[in-house]
């Protein structure tokens, strides 16, 4: 099986994709990036994804055998998008995977964007080799979360929408909230402290990985947070979604020990 795949990351503001080497986690092409169409409607987003995939396939010599992974900012259950926080409400309940497959003329693997980023950080980045509970959070338009225990992902945790002090947490602690209110790093760090302390009390992670574009400025806010868990910036930054979506197309690249159970369940 080819150890290359295409990863597509759909976000509230941009849609990006690249060809990925699944063994090394490196990008084998330039990133193709386009704006998310105004309103985030299904047909318009599918059309942009098709353009990006077509551009990437045109570059690759073995286009026909390449798998395509797509990640999206919503709860994804059995290929259906079950929520829509920063895109059109028309996505709610939609058979989204099928919609993309019809437009692209091929099977795809379809997952939540933060779950894809979490898998990528676990496989290639800041959480590589870390046992126990790892929580990846992406701070962007919303807050995305991926909860992983001993290398196994619990999908669709959506901890960005925890209610804290009567508010949907991402409306107070996302990077978009910082921008909207023009908060400086210290003021935003106070919101992040409230958020991460709450999540830590609920899930007791060993490691928290902070992703999203703003993680490249981590020195301004991570040192201000006081938590028991180690909290570190993501390594893959804005490529994590692309890498994770691509990796999830291949079982051997995402499951502990290449798909074998992590701990033997056979009685001895
Ligand atoms: C969505 C999540 C998504 C996160 C980051 C949230 O608003 O509900 O599904 O993972 O934003 O994009």
C-alpha cells in the first residue's frame, strides 16, 4: 500500500491540503490553501475541496492509488456531520462523507479536525511516545479537542463547548475571542487558565498539547498557565489537521503497534 496520502483540513476561515508521506509525517507537496467560502455552505465547501484535491492529484504521478483524508470542524458520526459551530447550520445531520465522495469520485476518510490534529501530534509530533491521557487542544476560530489514552483516540470530545461560568468556553478562550476583544496575552492567559484548569480537573491528563496557528507564539502565554499537567506547544502547528487526516486513511499509521492491540487480551 502506498505510504502517501492526501490530507485536507477544512476550517472556518481556510481550507488547505497537501500530499503527505505517512511514514515520516512530512509534506511532499506545497500546501494548497483557499479561503472558506462565505457562509460555509456545504456545496461551496465541497467545490473548494474538489479544486484542492484536483490540484494535488495533478501533481502526483500515482493519483489513482492515493487515499484522501478530510477533516472538518464538527462532530462526525458514521460520515455524518452532527454539529456546525463555525460553518453553515446546513451541515447538521448531513451525510457529508458521501457528499465529498460523490464530488471527488473516490472514497475518502472523514473525521473531526481536532481529532485529526491529535492523531498527527501523537504519531509525528509533541505527543509521540507519550502514554496515558493526552489532551490536544487547538486554539483558533473555536477550540477543538482530541482526547487520547495510551494511543487510542476517543473521538468527538468537543471540550471547546464545555459550559464554564455560564458561557460556551470557546467564546471566551479561543484565539478568535482574543482577537475579537483585542485582549493582550496576559488577559487572554487568564481566560485560558480558567479553561485549562477546568478541563484538567475533569480529565487529569498527563500532557496537554496546544495547537492552532497561535501556538507559534506560545512563549507569550503558555508560561503564564499554572497546571499540574505538562502543557506544551504543538509541533506540527497548522499542518496537524492535514497530516492527521492523511494518516487516518491508513490503519497501520494511526493505531498503536500498527493495528495490533496495545495490551494483549489473550489469557495466558
Ligand atoms: C467545533 C469542533 C472543532 C473546533 C475546532 C469547534 O467549534 O465544534 O468540532 O473541532 O471548533 O475547529
